[in-house]
């Protein structure tokens, strides 16, 4: 093949001959590019190849080189595929030339680029294949530059075959990558998802607090209801109520007393206005040695107004500014 980047606009003629031949032979198998000849396919022979390239009027180029320098191997033939679990061995008929490389390319329906595996003989092993995927395979032969130089060409690719689960298929199903989400739409969906997660967390915390209150009801702190009870009186309720409410403390009972009379357990607190007349009447009444009043003692007048309370045969008058403690 000659330079294709600068078409000459005319057809060229190729003449060739090998050693031991005296007459040039015209090329019978031309390669075309944009309607003009661009190369020639010659039969493969060993030895020196003499080439002559000319147009209709004169000779353009002549050269003599080893035929192997212009070698283009033939397309691989009798290609077979041997599957062993995740391993594939590709074989074909070896060509008669030395210094060749047999290349197998493959890709799955999810790959965008071909992967290659090469060997010096047409016995190429490929490992790590996924049996659930459908693969494309093709094979070709290349020359090694150390043997044939840089001017050689690889062979044409073999026909592409399709394999799925170690079975030959007519084709692989088309697979298209999902369309990429637009950036603003992605941000919107991410924001909404984050708000949803935060809302669910807050709802869970609220539900957890309600369950906690249901299982463990709130116990009020006595420090709030009785200020100073623990700070000033160290929890002594009698001392606290004496200082804060001006309540007459209850007399302690001896441990040996088994019975409690109602008269001893009843304490009536009167207001100062009612307590003074009662105190004066008591002092003016003579008492006997056993604590009983004389028959001629004047009777106490029943206070007027208030609510009447009967307890144990006694009647009491309760006012708004007095209370009774049992």
C-alpha cells in the first residue's frame, strides 16, 4: 500500500517479480481507496521481492526487499472455542510463518472497549469470564516487528461470534446504559430524601418519648412543692410546716401505748380572735384536782357561723381561718 493521506488522483500500476524470475508480473488484485488504486495483494513466497510502481507515463518507485517485510497474514481459519467453567480456550490452524502473534479480542455487552489476549501459537486461554454475560469474540494474526519490521499489516478480523453461558448465540441482546440524571434534578431528589430521613428521625424520637412516659410516668420533685423542706430542714416535715404554716406540732406517743383515744388525737387550731375569749373563760373557771370543772362552772358558748363538723360525739365549728388536724 502507498500513501493514502495524499491521494494522487490517478490509478497506479504495480509490477513485481521474485528471485529467479526475469519478467515483471502486473498486479491482479488491487486495493482501492476513494475510487483509486492504493495497494496490491501479492502471493506469499519466500525470497526477495522486486517492486515497480508507475503511472501511465513513467516509473514512480522501484525497490527490492524481502517478501516477508510486506507480509500480511491471512485471516485465521477453523476457529474453535472450548469452555471450562470461567475459562475459555480459543484455537485455530497455525500459519506456516514464524514470528506471528495470534490475538483474541473480547468484550461483554456491558463493556465499551475490547480486551485483548495474545499468544505465539493459536492456542489462547482467557480466564475470569462471567458465564451470565454475553460476550463478543474475534481473532486475527499479527506479525512481530523483530521478525518482519514495522511495515507489515495484521490480518483481517475473523467473523465476530457471540457466546452466552458457554453456548454459541446468534447475537447478544442490546444493552444501553441508563440515562444520566441531570445535575439539578439529582440535587432536588437528594434534598427531598434528606428531609424525609430527618422527619422520620424526629417522629421516631417523639414516639420514643411518648412510650417512655407511658412506661415510666413522671414523678414530681418534692423540692418544687415544698420549698426549703430539704435545703433548710433536711426533710423534717414537722419542722418545715411549723416554720411555714404555724402549725401546732403533734405530740409523740409512747411506744408502749397500745390504744389511742380520739380526744388525744384531735387538735383544733383556732384563730387568735377566737382563742383569746376561750383562754379567758378557761382561766376564770376553778378546776378540781382530777381536772374536771365544778358543777357551777359557766358553759362555753357555741361560736356562731361556720360549718358544723361532728366527730366521735363532738361537734366542731369550722371557719375559713381555722383547720382541724387528726
